[in-house]
């Protein structure tokens, strides 16, 4: 019995030692980068259902897009061919038939899914990741926008952003930098890196998928990684970025639910000032193995990180 407890202790010790800690490197371009270890187990900023719906309503009204009349043109889910032997077209046809607007669904997806097109497969899988919140989204947007066209826009935006984020080369696009600062502030480093890791698994699953059901399952797994709150955060951020990019995000973000708490969390958990970040104070971001490297102006560094390495409590 004694040896069993020793084994448990050693296993816990080695597990803790092997678990990657999250670290932020803040590079101002002056001297060595500041290495900041945030507090462990930081909580994400929660957005309640009513807050989410109210904020999304305002963002959608500000978009002023006539998507009811332009549903077909708004989506890139228009496959060029269908492999009936591998793809089983009946699966997605039955899925479309269960949607609120089946005809719009068929218009967006076309007559089949080209399983040889990796981007189309990935984005179709990703579209299922929003299922936990999409009932709320449809209720908000259906009077103004075509819900499926809006889903295509959000999915396409996420599909364009994540490869930039996970690319080994530093990301420098202003809208992507503002989006990342927002997500880190709201999700926390654990939630943010969980999303990055989940994206890698989604991409790998999509590459191996040979049926509609496999794509749907891959999307649902990524949805579980995001969680309902994470999906709300991401949908609001992407919607703010869809019209006006980084400039619009800087203007809209302070009015989104939980922003004051997120601003404090960004200072405490990541060492930067989100207001300065959204205003162009970040010049680059890269992500690798639990390390978030941010190239930023000196004024964007939070006071909590000024002393450099911080011990975890």
C-alpha cells in the first residue's frame, strides 16, 4: 500500500512537470523581451445569453447587409462536384431538410459537397461548431439577415483567421492582431491555447474525413473545445471584425458585454493593455508550444508585467 501511494505521488509530480505552462513574451523592441508567467487557473470572461443576444443584435443592425436577397453570393460553400460513392449525399440533404430554411441551405451548399476541396470540407465541419449557440444567433439575425448566409460569413472569417494564428510565421495583419488580443482577454490563456490545439485536431480530422458524418462530428468536437461561452465570445468578435476590420473592432469592443472585466484580465493574465492593443499598439503575434509572443509598443505593456518574470501564485 505504501508503494502505491509513492507511485501516485511520483506520477502526479511528473505529470505536473510535463504539463506545459503558459508564458507570454512581450517584445517592445527595446532590450530583451519581458517574460511574463500569468496566474494559473484564470477564469474566462462569461457572457450571458441575454447579453450576447443584445450585443449581437446591435452589431448585426450596424452591418446593414441585404443578405436576404444575396444569400447565394455571400457564401463560398458552393462545391463543384460530388463523389456519390464516398460522400453519401443523402446525409447533408437530410440535414438541410431539418433546417429552418431548407431551400436556402441547398442554395448555400450547392448540389453536393466536393470532398476533394480541403477548404470546403474544413469550413463545412467548422459550421457545426457553432451549434451550441446558433439557436440564439438565428433568433437575433433572421429578421435582418439570412441566418445561413450569416453563418457562412462567420465560418469563413474564422476559417481565414485560424490559419494565420497557427502559422509559424508571426502574424501582422491588424484585424487578426486585434481579434487575438480580444480573444486572449476574454478566453484567458488556457482557453485561447485550447482553441488553438482544438483547431489542429479539427484540421487533422477533416483531412482524413470521407463522409458528411465525419465532418459533422469533427465540427462538434471543436464546438465542445470552444464551449458555449467561448462560441459567444468568438461570434461577437468575428461579427465586429466583419465590417470595418480592426478599426471597427476598436470602436465596438468597449461596448461589448464584459469588456471592462476583459480589460483587467488582459493586464493580469497576459500583461498587455487591451485598449492600446485594439488601437494599433500591437505589431505582431506568434503562437508556439504554450508561448504567446507579442510584439507591442512600450505603452501597451501593462504595469503587472513591467517587472518581467512573475511567479505563479
